[in-house]
C-alpha cells in the first residue's frame, strides 16, 4: 500500500508545482500588461512589479516527522528593490515640472525570460505527472 501512497504523493507534488507555476505565469503576464501604466488608480504611482514567492508544503508522516508534499505560493509581493525608470517626455500627462515621467519597474525582457522559465518548469511537471500515470497503468496491468 505504501507504493500506491508514494505514487499519489508524487502526483500531488507535481500537481502542486504546476499550480504554483501557473500562478507565477499569471503574475508575469500582469506585470507585462502594466509595463506602460504610469499611474495606478489606488496609489497614483506607476505600476509596481509583483513577484511570486514559493514555499514548501509539509505534511506529518506516520512516524511523526515532516515530509515535503509539494509547493505552494506563499505570497505575491510588490518589488520595492527595483527602482522606477525615469524617462524624459514633457508631453506625457504624468510628466513632472522637469518633463520626467516615472515608468513602472517592469523590464519586459526580464519578464519574458521569467515567463519562459515558468513555462518550462510547468511543462517538466506535466511530464512528471504523465510518468506517474504511466507507472500506475503499468502497475494495474501487472496486477491483472
């Protein structure tokens, strides 16, 4: 029975990673969509890039210890370390008295690289889940 439990645990870990990576892709897409937003309605400031943080999911095992059972999004935080970009555009409606406009701290090239990384991690976990499914099918055939 522990083999079946291990098989399902592996599938759950893979599924949790896919869910976490999907959340990361969603935030990256949001960052890219707001890369030109110079004034947010709630703050009046330019859009501030968001970053997804992951954390392991622990579950107590039969011996009382902790097993890692996947990953989850622990928080989505605003990026306060990367400064806003300053461009000179005196005709922009959000330009200051010197003609400078504060732009979001979103680097679209960096975001696209992050997107590719997240998608590859997602695809890798899809392959892992498919491997677990094939193993389960083989186990059922052997049990016949």
